[in-house]
């Protein structure tokens, strides 16, 4: 399969499209084949994004970026303090 990157919104959209066929007793393998993803990817996405709305996923990614920025600022400040 071709390797692609999906946004959080795309992942959540794919997960919501899989819920109904799985509830109608289709296997995960069949549903994954239809939406062109592997089973491990499905399970990993479901664990990470299961039950989440698109807005919540967008907020989560923004918070992760902000957290990374703050960690970088803290590391730079500690480095400057150590140099003094």
C-alpha cells in the first residue's frame, strides 16, 4: 500500500465510517480493506482517536505544538542559566 499521512480530521472521519459496518457484524479486516488501511493502523488510530470529535483532535494537536514550544524555551533558559 502507498504510505500517506492523514490529518486528525481525516483519521476521525475514517474511524466514524468504520463504526457502522462493524456494528452490523462485518469483520475489521473487511472494513479495513474497503477503506484501504491495515488492521494495525486501524487499532492504533482507534486507541489514539477513539471517541474523539474533529474539534477535539484539532485542539489536541495545537496543545502538543504549544507544549513542544514551551519545552524548547525551558531547555534554552536552563542552558543559559548553566552557562552563567
